[in-house]
C-alpha cells in the first residue's frame, strides 16, 4: 500500500484490501494484515512496510522486501516444476522453494486483476508505464533486455507456514487502459 495521501492511493488500497477478502485468500494472511500495511516506517535507514516487523513473518531482505530471493527466470522455472502440486514432494535438484505451486497462481491472478506490477514486474516490462510509475522514476524501465535476471519483490512467507504467501504493498492501478494491461503477470501460470 502507498501512503502518498492522494485519493487514488487510498481508494486502490481499499479495493486491494477488499479484493483479498472477496477472492478468499485467508491462508495468505494478507487479508487480516492489510490494514497494518497502510503505514511505512524506516528499518536500517530504508523505507519499509511496517508489516515486515511482524515477528510471525520470515525475515525479509532490505533490497526486495522478500523472504525468498527469486529472479523472474527462476520464478518461471518454479512454475514449470509445479512444486508441491497434488501433494508431490519435489526432487531436491528441482530448485523448488517451500512455496506451494497454487500460491504463485493466486498471487499472479491477484496482481493481474489489480494491475499490481511491483512484485513480478518491477521494471514495468509488460506494459507502457507512465512517468509517475515507480519503474520510470527509479530508472528501471530500460532494464527490460534481461528480464530473466530481474528480482521479484515482496515475496513474503510466515515462519510457521512457509508454503503460503503473505501479500504486502498491494496498491492497485485501476486506470490502465484495456490495451495496456500487464499480461506478463500471468506468464507461466497454468
């Protein structure tokens, strides 16, 4: 969630909060914790969603706010492996994380419906960003040549339940035209 204070920021945060409930993601923990994410604080001198201070969450890195470090390329490989699907234990050499395959599908669908790009497409390679989008302001847009090495952000798990994801920073973008939707968010999901 963003705390920039504009009406659009607060309405998109509110819609994201309710979408988590409507889409029924109780195991993700995001629904009950979304209100806490309205506030940002500083951790080690860097802005950080206050939810990351929740002791039940796995430790997150400072650069990606993720408890699991993944690149787009690694994420696509995990999707092909279908880790933990139908109760199958993945082979050690598969590279699977503890996160269940269907969790990635839920996250991708949620992010697509709300056009949240900061988790899976922080460089804004799947759509035409505006000058106010974070990827443009942070100079990330030109980095679309090597999308496989782009780091995923905000991939968070609970310590006691590492197979499920917790959604943070769920600011949706509802003003994208139909011809500019970010379909990259659904790539690899089956």
